[in-house]
C-alpha cells in the first residue's frame, strides 16, 4: 500500500503542544549560553593568572576544566542553533542531529580534561610545589558562585534534552570542583602540606569522569540511533497492536532525530483495509501524548503473508 504519513511533517504542528515544550529548549537557552560563556571565560582568565602566581596546581586544573566548559557551552550552543535550521533537499530533517553531536563532543571534552588533570597531578605528587593557600581559597570561592549561577541557568532544561544536560553537568561539576579547591586551600593553610594540592586535583578529575561518563554513554547511544532512554519499544508495539483493526505490528523502528525529538516508523497489518487519514492522525497524537514521539510514519499492509512480515524481528 506504500507509505502513509501520520501527519504532514512540513507544518510542524507536533512541536507546538504544551506538554512537549522541552522540544523548544534550544531556542530558549540562547541568552543562558551567552551569559554562561561570558562569565566563565572571564573567570578562566582570572583563575589561570592567580594559579600561575600562587603555584597552585588545583587552581590551574580548575581553570583548565573551566576552559573546557567554555568550549562545551559553545559547542552546545552551536548544536542548539544549527538544530533550528530548516530542512533542505540534502538534510531532509534539517540539522536537528547537531544537538546529539554537540552532546557527544561535550562528553569527549570532559574526558580530555580528566586526562590532562591526572597527568599533571601525578607529576606534581612526586614533586610537590609550595602553594599560596589564601589565593586558592579566594579565587575558587568566586568560582563556586559563578559555576553554580551558570548551572542554574540550565537547570530547567536538563531533564528533556541531553545537550542542555551536558551544559548543566559541566557547570554543576565545576561548582563542586571549585568547592574542593577551597577545601584544599584550607587544608594547606592548616597543615602546610603541599601534596594536598595535587591530591585534590586527582579527586576533582575523578568527579569530572563520574559526571561525564553517563553523558558520554547516552550521547553515543543516540549517535547510533538507539531508542531514547525514556521510551519502551515494547510498550509502543503493544499500543500499536491494540489499535482497532490492527492484526499485527512489525518493522518497528524508533530513533532520535535530535536530543529532543524522536522518529518512529512501523508496518501495521490491517486486513480490513486502509483505515483512512483520521486513524493516522489519531495514532500520531497517541504516540506523541503517551511516548513523546514527534514524527510517525506508518505503512499499512492488508495481508499478514507479505514477504517483509515473514522476516524475523532481528533483521533490519
């Protein structure tokens, strides 16, 4: 019977429902990205300067990570901006997948920061340098405020969009990292032990790795077209099979178009004949309301004996 679209993708009405407002996350966060990048870039310059002057490895490590966050915010912003580009003949879904690439790039930036911090800290543990504890405390305390403030700018979008969650995670991790540097400064003032500085930077690296690992796993899964983590394919198949007139469901595929939008295709065996456009529109609304799937394309088949229906589920 050919392909039948559950709705016309070009008019985009499926993006306007209030209960899926998170699909608009990229458009809403332009100002947050601009403020976050400006604040953090300024702080990186200040922190790196004081890190050199005081000889603090922890401050320099924190500055390095903050710089990776500036890059991370820029990448996330770039992904969100590209995702708003309209479809073209070559990119028929537009560039919505840019947000997935941005989240993956962010995760890799976090891991690169971890490697750099660990290498430097290990060298410094073998050869501890004198550190200015008061400078560490003062500069890192400012970092806690800036990073926490920037994280809060992205807090409301972190649940529905892993690109925004990447930005949020970076900033929240930084706030904790800066708090660790404050504690290291206090410990150095109390004991005079210079090894505390690189030791804290190792703890910082562990914290960054832990917070970035989940982001990287999910970004890789999305890059490979995995079903988004909040959607159960078994439940989607069950919902389709319960529709009136549907005898069987096969060739069900669900994958992310972007970090906020999901695509689904399926073949429905309906021996009673093609159910009409109203049925297709109803399926679209059910899929969006229950599962947050925004783009649905269905193929209606009249016979359960078609060759493609005979293929096992593990064949694409």
